[in-house]
C-alpha cells in the first residue's frame, strides 16, 4: 500500500481528502523528476561536448608560419629591414616568418598580392613610401591602400643624402641652389629609379626653390652611385646606406640630408632645413617603412603583431643592427603610419603635377 500520509495535510475542513490536492502533489513530484532528468542530461551533454568545443576554439596566433612580403628586390634597405624583423618575430613567436621578395612596378606587384591575401594575419607586407608616390602617379591602381589594407606599425626610416661629385663648385645647399639657378639644365642628378622616393625628394626640392637639374633615373642606387664616382653625372640623391661610405672616403661630397634632424651616423651633414633657404625650412622627405595586413584582419591579431614589433624595435641589438645599415628605428602605431602615408600622397601629388612625371 502506498503511504498517503503526506496528503493528509492537504484535506478539506470536513476531514475528507481532496482529490485536487492529491493531484497537485503528484504533479510536483513529477516535475521534480523531470527537472532531475534535465539536469542529468545537461551534465552529460557538457561532458561529451566540452572536448569538441575546446578543439574547435581558435588556436593562439600564430599557430603556423607567417609570410612577410617585401615588395622590392633583395639587398636594399627594405629587404634588410624585412629580414631583420622576420628573424626577430620568428624568435618571439616560435613560428617561422618567411620573408618573400616580390619586386616589380615600384612595389605595386607585392602590394597587390597582399591586398588579395586572406585577412587572417598570416600574410603581411613591409611597404615604404613608394606606395604613396605610386598612388599619386596612378590613381587607378588595382588596390587602394586606404581601402584594402589595415596599418599595423611604423617601423623605420632611411633618410636620403644629396651628394655631388667633388668637382662640383658648391659646398652647401645654398651655394648649389644658386649655381643651379645660374646654369639651368647644365647639371644632371641621378635617382635610384623613376617615381621612387629619391626622385620625388629631389623634384620637391626643385619645386620649392626654382632650381633646375636634369633627371637621370637609374635601376637602383648603386648604379647612380657608380656614375657619380665615374663623373658621368654631377649629383645624385641616394639612400644613406649607399652614400655615406663614399662620403667618408672623400669620393663624394655630401650636400644635405633630407631628414628633419641630422643623422646620428653622419652628424656633420646638414639638413635641407638648415640651408637658410626659406622655402626649405620645413623640408622633410625620408624613406619610411611600415607594416600592414590585408583589410579585415582581426583586431586582436593586429594588436598582437603591433605589440610584438614595438617590443622588438626597442631592443638594443635590433637598434644596433638597424643603425649599422643606415636605418633609424621608429616605434609608431598604425595611426602614425596612416597619417604619414596620407601626407606623402599629398606631397607626391604636388611633385607629379610639377614635374609632369608619368609611368608608362
């Protein structure tokens, strides 16, 4: 016989047991049973599903090798900077960072390749301000830096030096400017390539001063340097890593550096700003280097890369290696990189119009 005593308290005042009370208690017991069953099922589900959910959660970045595209040939400052960063990031992450040179079209080939890569943080690019001059030269490029990339960090800069053959009768930028104005078209300057930073830096100088020099574009700074040494040309705008060794031996004379401040590696060379020429008092045109990723790359990955790169750039051995290659360490974030890019696009647009520069 079932024990019905629990129901005795739920009786009518006349002492007879209530059928409805009996049913209510049965319902409560039934509900407790269902609740226990549901809880048991949930516990069992979590026990089974937990390993599956854990296996499907994203692995910490990076979980495989990373490609760092350098859109220029091997041996230049971009390549040196890319390989240094690649080595240091490999050590930091415990994953290989593969540096891949993708030269061509002034850096456009490599930039285009990265713009089409998966936005997962495993394809990055180390670009320089050739991207700004390219945007000014060709507004119809297949990619748009502002639309197709997300900036990570501003990492370095390489000032340029305007050098002259020792036979040029000018020892300062003010003297050279006067000489060029008195003899327009008599002197020729070499650049490291048509539409490159060295070309644009010199044309900006011409635009601001009214000096006129004939342009001779070369396929690289080393070729322009060779013709200065051989007296085929009188002047050249060269990267510091190419110019300084020849300046120190006296085979070239340094006229001025394009940096805002004098170079720690060559403190005797004055800047364009120090020339005393009023239109050059705010002149500043370095080759800068920045790291970017395809647009859509997760913000947390961008933040991690930025933090790790900044930490690397502050290490004494990294700074020493960069200084030895004539490269100055910078530690700017993505906003700094973007601001510099936009400024250089504006400068380049002025130069393109002034010098009527066209790339076929």
